[in-house]
C-alpha cells in the first residue's frame, strides 16, 4: 500500500470509548484510515491536535453488536492482533453498523487474497437456520444471566414493563451467533412469534402483526415492543402508567447524533447525544459518559426559533474561540442553546429536522 493511500481518511466522527485502565466512557473523535483507527480528544469544541491513541487494524476481530453492557446496546468491540480489546459506542444502530462495516472492510483489505470466503459462509447460513432448535433458543433468551434483558419501555405515553424491543432481539441473536445476519434473526424471531413464544406489546408491533406480510411481521425496530408469552410465567406483568416524562419520551425518534453543547452556567463545551422526537416534538440530550436512558436535559420544540450562526468571528453569547458549524435554538421560555455540529452538512441536517418539528 503506497503512502498516499495509507493517509486516506475513510470515515470520521464521534464514538464513545471505554477506558483501558479506568473503565469509564468518554467521547472521542475517531478517524478511520486504511490501516489504523486514530482517536483524539475534543477540547473546547475543537479536535485536539494531539493524537490520544491508535488501533492497528491488521488481523483485528470485530464483534458487532457487543451486548455485554446492559445499558449500552450500541457498542461494538475491536480486538487487536495482540489481544487488546477496544469497546466503542455509536449514537445509533445505523451508525454502529456503518462504523463496524467500514472497519471490517478495511481489515479485510489488509488480509491475504485467500480471505474471500464470504459467499460460502452465506450459502451455509440457510441450512444452519433450519437446524436451530427453538426450545434451546427460547431457553437461551430466557436465561437470567445471558438472555434478553427485559426493562420498561415507553410508547405513546404508556410505560410497558418486562418487555424488550425487536432490534434488541435481533442484536442478541447475532451476538449469540445463532444466525449470521439480521435478516436471518428476523426470520427466526418471526418463527418464535408464530409458535406463540413471543407476543406483541404496544401499538407498533401489534399493527405490524395485523397488517404486514409474513416476512415483515417481526420488526427489527427499537420502538416495536415484544415480550415472552404469558405461558412462560415470566414474573411481573405488563402495566401502563403515564407521567410527564413518559409523554416527553414517547414520541417517534426522528434523529440521533453527537453534538457539542455550551453549558448554561460554566459556558464550557461538552459532547452530548441529542435525540429528536416527534408527536410530541421534543429535543433531549444525554451525557454519553452515562447512558441514553435518563436525559440530562431537554425541551419542547413548539414555538422554538432555530438559526444558523456565521463562521466568521465568535458569535454573541458564545464563549471561547469557537467557530464553525454553530447553530442556536431559542425556546418558547427564552432559553438560549448554543450547539456545534461536527460538519457543515450535519449542522444543516439538524436545523432542517428541528424546524420541521417547531
């Protein structure tokens, strides 16, 4: 590989990384090169020029999804040739799978030509699926330690307990290597549903079961809810409760992503995971060093004003020499939020998406 190709940037953006010595989670700016993955600290709204670390990709192994962190379903793992593990979390399932796919492609290109065996693996997948014992799958799903994690989920203002999402089922089946692809996982989950082992919970999954074709009745969707059949006598019951926070978080997720936000008091800049929802329209933000379950803050978008800030000079209200890709949201209660996107395109995408909800 010549020097020019080695210096090519294949992908870059925020991921949250688990520390090696202290197992805390911190957002870092990652840059994927053809033979390595570099990461940097983001300081004061700008990428630190000092490289914080790198992962050499030759002979790396990628595990995606990696589901051993109960509150972090968007993690994937890189294991280097010498056995070092790197745990990385994306902002959404699509981002996670895209990063893992691009890294896998880079790793494959570094391998010897004999590595083109993908077609044979896919060919064998069909027969593997037919040989699966449904009772054993169900026992594994039901296992207290390694099975599907049940929790409370919100849909249209109602909180359902002791359930899980369709995408969590698909993630778990791929992680447990019961199947090779997400499509196969959906097929297997559909069979479990047809046999009465899984049941629909809430409106979205019920509607899919009623109206979709056989291949689309089980949904690989983080908002479609399922539970074990009542005949399995799972402890607890599904019950609905309504609260203000449940209503806020019940809307359909329109957009997720990492952005930088200026603090209201200290005026420092920190990476936050932003989640935009509709019906009702809310923008919430989460501390990525913790989880995406309890928002660090948020506000309704009704009557909000969203504006792009110029890249020349430091805009009024912004602390520090922060320039580029900035926008401002003024809420109905006249609270001002200053936000920075990683790129100009992402800034415009966020502004457009928020304006559609105001």
